[in-house]
C-alpha cells in the first residue's frame, strides 16, 4: 500500500513539475511573441511608409484627428495602403522625380536590413502562419528591390547618364517603361502581402 502511494505521489510530482515548467515557458514565450507582434507591426508600418513618402502621400490631414499616436499611425498606414492600391502603383511610380527615387532607394536598403533582422530574430517565436506571411513580404519586397537595382540609373540619374545602347534615348525610355511596369506589378504584390501580414498579426494569439 505504502509503495503504491509513493509511486502515485512521484507520478503526481513529476506531472506537477512539468506543468509548472510548461506554464513558465508559455508565459515567457507569450512575452516574446507580444514583442514580436509589436515589432512586426512597426516593421510593416515602416515598409509601407518607405514607399508612400516618395510616392508623395502626405499625412498633414491626420495630425489633429486623435491625440492617440498609435491610432493616428494605424490610420495613416491604412490610408497609405488604400492610396497605393487605388491610384495604381504604375501611376504613382511614373510621376516620381529623381529625388523621390533616391529617397526610395535609401528607404529600401534600410527596410531590407530590418526585414532580415526581424526574420532572424523572431523565426522561432512566430507561428508557422505568421512566419509564412512575413517570408512572403520579404520575397515580394526583395523582388521589387532586385528589379530596381538591375539598372538604377534609369531612376536615380538624369537621362544623360543612362546606359549607352544602339537604340539611343528611345530605347532607354522604352526600357525604363518596362522596368516601371514590372516594379508596379511587384509593388502591388508586396502591398497585398503586407496587408495579409497585418491581418494575420491582428488575429495572432499569444
């Protein structure tokens, strides 16, 4: 009888200790996941803004709508997403000046580094669904950046410094338009991926 009691007490103790350890781990991971969620929202805000500012979307109308900075920020990003989608990326990219493209070039380099950092930092803490959405954002963003960087001279330099070719200025203008169309399609895909990530983060449970 005594051995049975000791055996069951031992089993109970083992399970109880496991329960406490597991609960402690859940609490610790909950904090990590909350931090990851907050950071990824900030990352998505920055990614959208990195495109929106060079595209010429101002935010002055939002500055007095609410004293809550987070609410204002969320509203601005939501408006940016609608503007980029409704105005069509091709139209927006087509009206950018050389200075705007240089601004975008700087923004994209910084965003690429931040994306890589967050993926490496939080890949173990995120659910497979959220990690998949983040990786999709990274893939679509990288596609845009890679296309841009093939011949950045078409956008950040004056026509006199564009690559020489047998077709002259007409060929360069044609090539630039083809690049614009490709980047517009990639930007649209990237924005869809960012929206999917933000929806997933809204639903993400700790």
